C-alpha cells in the first residue's frame, strides 16, 4: 500500500499547476502595449496557454447596437445609467480666516474682476455615481477593498495549496517508508499511523436513521447554508494589484498655491555688551549661486521695553502683526549655497558707521564701572537721537548663517552654526574654523533637504560692521562667497561682539498663529491676541510651473543707488522717502506700505537708511506695498530725496527736500516693473506730471546732472493679477478692450479701433509663442478661459462677426505643445499633463452666456441669438443685426464656399478640406481616457433659458471638438448628460 507521487490519481495529472499571477503576466507580455513590449525586450518562454481572444470594445458595441435591439432584463447592462452623472459644487478651500480679496468692491478693473472670478469660484466637477463599481484601479479603491477584507475569514483554495500538498505528500511517503514493523506494539503497519485506542471518535449524527420528510430536509439545509455565510461575498476577491490593473483612473490633484520646503526661524534674544539704544533686525534668504534674494525681508524687534520707550513719540500705535519674532521661509530649490542673512540697524545719529559701532567693539559689560561716565554720555546722546531722529535708521552690522551646516549631517551632530559661541570656543579662531570646514562645503544640491532635519538653537556671536561704501547686493554676494572659504576680505572686517540666539527647525504642517504675506490670519488661528508668526513671501531662484489659485497683489520697491556728486548745496545725509500716490496732491498718498517692526501695520511713506556724509549712497532697503485693485494712469510711485540734519541747529529744519522723481505704475494697460535709471528733478514736478515719465524733458524744470539717470531703483511684483509679460499683457488688454468695447484705445504707438481690432488681436495671439512658459502656466486658467471664450463665442465688432476661433485654437495648441515638451515630468500614467487635467476636472466651465454686445449708431442693442462656433466661422448673419448687404463677414477660412446649415455639415467640410495636426492638441491630452470632463457654469436665468443656453453651448463645444476628431463616443454622451444634469440642478 505504499503511496508515491507517481501513484496519484489520474485526474490530478490533468490539473494545471500554473499560478494565476503568472498567467496574467504572460498575457500582458504577449498582448500588451507596444511601449511595454519595447521596454521589456529579450526572448521569453511562453506558458502553455490557449489563444487569448481580443476583448470586445464595449464603447464601439454600444454605439453600433441600439438598446432597443436588446430587450429583456439585461437591457440595463448596455445602457448608460440615467442618473450616473451629477454636477457637484465643491467648496474651494480657503486657508485664511478672511478671504483674500481686494478692499475695493465697486467698479473693479476687468483684469481684477476676471482674476477674482477664477480664484473665488467653487470647483465644479462631474461626479460619476457608479464609478466605484467599475474595475478601475485607484489607490482609494484598493485600500477600501483591504478594509472590507479585514473582518472576513481567510479563504483557502486547493489551487493555491498545490505546491504545499505535494511537499506534504513527499514527507508522508518518506515517513511511512522509514517506519519499522517491530516498532509497533502489535506489529501492524496501520497502528503506526493511526492510534485507534487513543483517538477521539467523530461526533454522532443525530436522527441519521430517522425518516424525515423531504420538505423538512430542504428547510434544514437552507438554514444550514445561511449559517456562517460571509456578509460581503465580493469582498473575498483580492484587492487589485497596481502592476496588473487593467483599467486605471487617477483623479487630478486639486489646484493649489505653490509651496516649497519650509523652515521656521525663531528669534529668541539679542544682547550686546552694552545696552544704550534700540537695535532692529532683518532676516532674509539669499542664494549665492543664483545671485538672487529668494525671500522678502522679515523684520523683528528684540529690544527691551525700556529701549522701546525711547521711540514712543514716533510710534504711538503698534500693531500686533509687527511684533512677530518668528517667521516661516519657503525654499523651492534647496541648495548648498543658501544663506540666512541677518542685518542690524540703529537709530540715525551724528557720525559715520565706524564711529557709531566703536563703543560696541571696545566696551564690555564688565567694564561698566570703568566707563560709567562714557556710557552715561552715550545713553544721553542715544536718547536725544531717538527723540529727534527716531524716524530714520542707519546701517549697523550684519552676519550670515550657512543653512547647509544646520540641515546636513555633514555639518556635525551638534548642527551648530560655524559662527556660534560653542564652536568658537572649541575650534579656535574664525579663519581656522573656515579652513577646517572648507571641504565639507562642497555638497551637492541633492543632499540638501530643508523639510526634515534636527532642530537647532544657535547663538551667533560674530557680527561684521557695515561698510558705508559696500552695501549693495553685489558686495553682499562677494562676502557670502568668501564665508565659504578662507579669505583676506573677511579678516579685514572688524567684528561687533553680540549674542543673537535663534532657533531653526522644520516648519510644522499647520502652524498656529500664522499670518500670510498679506497679513491675513492663516487657519488655525485660535486667538487673535497672540504674538503671530509670519509666513514670508518666497522669490524662487528659478521658474515655478504652478498656476495661481488665490488673489495676491504685492509690490516690492528696492532703491539701489543715488549719485548726487554734481548736486550743488549741502546734500550729504540723504534719505529717500517713497510714497504710493493715487494722484498728485500730497493728501492722495495711500496707506499701502507694510510696516516693519513695532509700528503701525500700514503706512503712507517709508524711508531708506541714511549713510552719514555720503553724496552717492547705496541702499539695500526693501519696501513692500499692496497694490490697489483699480489702477489708473494717475497711480505712481513718488520718490522724494531729503537731506537730514543730524546735528540740531537754529533755523535749520530736520529734513530738506533736495530732489524728486517718480514712476508711473500703469502705462498702456500694463503694470510697470523692472529696473529703472531715473533722472531727478531739483524742483517739485509740475501739474499732470504723473501721466508722464521723468525721462520726458519738461520745459522749465531743473534736473540734477543735466537730466541724466542718477537714481537707480528696481520694482518687482508678486501678483496673481498682473502677468508682467508684454505678450500676455497685450493679449489680455485687447480682450478687455473688446469686452468693454472701449474704442478707440491707445496701446503704445497704435490706436486700436474697430477696423484694426481683429488684425491686432490675431497678431497678439500669434505672438503668445514669445511669452515665457512659466508666466503662461501661472496664469493658465485665465488664459485658457479667454481662448475658449473666443472659440465658442465669436465677438461682434462694428456689426461684423469676427472670426478668432482658428487663431485662438492655434495659440491654445501651441501652449499645450510647449507644456508637454518642457514639462515631461509632470504627466500621469495616461500621458496627460497634470496641470491641464486639473484645469479640466476642477476649473473648466463651458461658457453659457453671450458676451455683452455693444450698441451702434441708430440701433438700441444687439439682440443676438445663440450662434455656434467651430474652427472656422459661419457666414450666416443673424437677422437682428440689421446689416446692409454691402457689409461682408470676416472669415478666416477661405475654403468655405457656402454657408453651412449645421455644425455637423461645417465640421465635415473642414475635415474634408484641410488636414489638422492633432499630435499636441490640448483637447487630445485633456480628454484622454479616464479624464474627460465638461462642466457648465450655473446661470441665474430661468430653467427654460438655461436649457437653451446649455444646448447651444454644448453644441458649440461638441462641434468644435468634433472638428478636430478628438471627441469619443463616451465624451459626447457626457456632454449630453451634462446638459441634463445642469438643467435638473435648476
């Protein structure tokens, strides 16, 4: 009775021992996509499988077989569910307690109005109610399947245990062959396997011999089958594997503002050997390699209450937002060349920087008794300076922290700053420490991670005295580069002894009591009375390809240098006052300048630090402003130059105006930014100066140095309203002129009228290829909205239907092509660009209302019926236009010989007459499988009007998409369902 593997029953030999996973992998190799086959390559040994039948194309079958042909209970399987699609409004998450909106509410500028419409509208998506029943793979569905299986009993199947059974059979055979008959009590082979005396009997079967009616037996069997059944039978199916998924569907990410790696810097204390006057600090991040400042300034005040009291007459009201001592910096491109630069300023007093820093270099607290009289004199002078010159500052000292020493493990376990007191005591002089740490500075950017590192508390002890003639950013970059290696330049800098204690750590994900760059309260903010933390605005070192999703309109002014060497008179202690003017009257200065530390939240003017006795000073000041929503030609920046009298004299005013210049902020529909070299007028500007630039030689005015540019200033904007790109600005300006019908309009040297509007707008759309890609991406939502608007609704100018659809589509296709080529890493598994997929899924709204039509002479208004639009323009004129037969209709497609009577006929003629390149189409990428979306904006009109508008709009977009042969059957079904869903929602 010996049993071996070769003696198994005959049917067992016919069982296919191949694991199901291997079968699926073999099928995917043999019948997978060409791309996958190319990637795998090489020869493989196919498994013995039957021929795989090509699956039925369900969409093609449904489109070719009408549901009426399939009667019976299974008819619903081939029909699209009537209630599958629903239109959902998803609330757009607001990260602040107050919505980021401009203060002006009435008569907003068109570009601001459009931007607010994009940034404040809720997400509008098409929800598929029965999508979770499909076979698609998503991380959410896989996790949900695992959750359903946690409470189920583990199932065991024979096929999955074939290998284990074979091994057990082999072990049993070996055991039976090794047993000797002499080892058993009765000498039998069976007793060696079954111990009959000690084995427990099976449970008795009650009533097994009793006669039972068939009905009762069926009832018992039914009850027995219901016992111990699984509540979720389909839950037994294993969760889908991502590698073996047949269908994948990924929901695009919700659009949100860009945010890099974030670090938090807390300023704990600042102490000097002597305390005689208030000292103010500034933090900012600089990238030495890119030679760029990558953050705005953060101002902090660590003075004692006694020192703050010296400036009480100049700061009657102190806003709590200016009392922040901690800041969160964002770093998009981590680098080993990033420094945290700390600058200190003090109240202006008589004497140059060296003279004012001398007491801090030679005096110590231990010598207070020795220098008591001198300290008392210094405190008295400081008190007088604070009382008289408390509004003005002067440079004092600076230092820098190399962040790579903090965040990288190469910098040591203590992660202390190389300038910290602890390292100074244990590693010798400053230059010796730099020599020892020179090698560890050569670290690649890939090792920089500012998101996760051990928090460090630093005590910075060495500050360098500011040099009055080396205050520019170029000089700062040289100093920072020298800090990474031993340098004779740094040896010449005399240190100012101080103790600045700061804490650097990764920023929490949801910090409490945080203010946005616009000083809005970021959630969570439990108590408005708590000292806040400021979220510092980042200026990325390189381009960032992320669309704007929130309103932001900030302006930064950087005075750089002034040359008054040829200016006659006593002009030495120069301060530049900057004002944001809404007009030319002094009372029209707007309180839009952000305060620094321990002052009011917003101010009407700001001053640069004063360099004592210097007629050609350099500046490092940053002035932050909020730009009003409604900009006019009268808005300008006014720069007034003052000579400050540091020593009190009779009949000598504290400040004397010695020059004026200005920058008009709005010109030809654009916000003016960039670098300027401005001439300075000796006298006050004449009336109506704000609409002109100071480069214009106005008669009767005296200019410094014969009207040469003597004042250099840079203006930057962090705005989600103004593009700062000439091509985009011109396009949006012309669109707004067309929407407002504000003809004629002067755009630089061209007068835009009704006759040349079409040509100018087409040329402008063609010129969009010259716009920077990062700017196009940042304003992607507004740009696509306007292009689609021009495609769907042809504008009417001077009674003519202007064809802009083809030019708009070409501009849109060019934009999408550039995004696909330059942003290859930003694509999902379907090859769709994530930015475009997010726009379609959340932001896209099919226009449902005609633009306002302007009246013409002799008529009241245009009562335009709905007109469809495709790549070309229908030449049929609405009867309500009442045009004379002599007027022609603009048409960009000369191949159209006659007027099409329907969108389908026009589409067929276009496709038949012209070949269209669809390889890089935006619609092709956005409407890929699993990503088709068409959403309608709600209209407050009646349900009947809404349905008509939706019908016409959907017909237009459907005809437009059909014309480029990109619309599949399910997408057309979706558009039809959208019309129904939108109507039902009303």
